C-alpha cells in the first residue's frame, strides 16, 4: 500500500480493501468529510460501518452495530471501512508499517493520537465470504484473539498464520 501512496498525487488518500465496495456517491461524502468543515474536523477518517452477508440477518445486524460502536465510541475503525487520511499526515507518520497483517490497525493506533476520525455515516459493502466459510462466532473470536495477541507482542507472521487458518 505504501507503493501506491508514494505514486499518488492527491492531498487525501483513500485505502480500501480489495473485497470492499464504496457506496454510490462516495466522492461527495469524502469531499464533505475532508474539505467542507473549516477548519477540517479531522485529518483522517472512515465510513461508519460495514455491510457483509454473514449468514443470517441477526448476525449481520450485530456486526453492523458492533462496528459502528467501535468506530464512534473507541475511534478504532478497521481497514474494511475505507480509511482516508490527508497526504500530509500520512507522510508525517511514515506510511504503513510493513506488516503481513494488522497494518491498518497499527496505522489507526497512530492516527488516533492526532484526534478522532471524521466519520462518514454510511456503510461500506464488504465480502461476507470469510464470515460464511469460517463462521460468524469463530471469525469474531479469531479477530479479537489476534488483536489481543498483537498487543501481547506475538510476531505478525504468527498472527497472519492464525488469520489464514481461521483460529489461533
């Protein structure tokens, strides 16, 4: 992702996972979030939540609300929420750390030190393939175990292996 940033020419960068789809009209939403507030509300941000076909409607609703809560209350969006950041701030932070997993989480941890995110009140469509293949509960538990292990200093290569297998 750093390679793309180094070749970019804009003053705002948008990072989107390959299995995610932006909502219609996202350009206007992004412009409003980044450029309309004077002074800008934040130098970074994301979309509020995600929509994924995770199996049943109750699980989908739970996921949507959990992501919304994490984003609004904890200011901890993940990469599947289309992170955006000004080029100037991203440059000051030195870009993404070269990690096989958790690079978006690590970046957001640094971005939070520069204030809360600007939150676009719309959802990003993301693939439900992992949720369906691995299972809703197993995916949630694996994700949380990986975050906990990351904070405990488990090497990123090990975390990536756990993620690929769907369990720690």
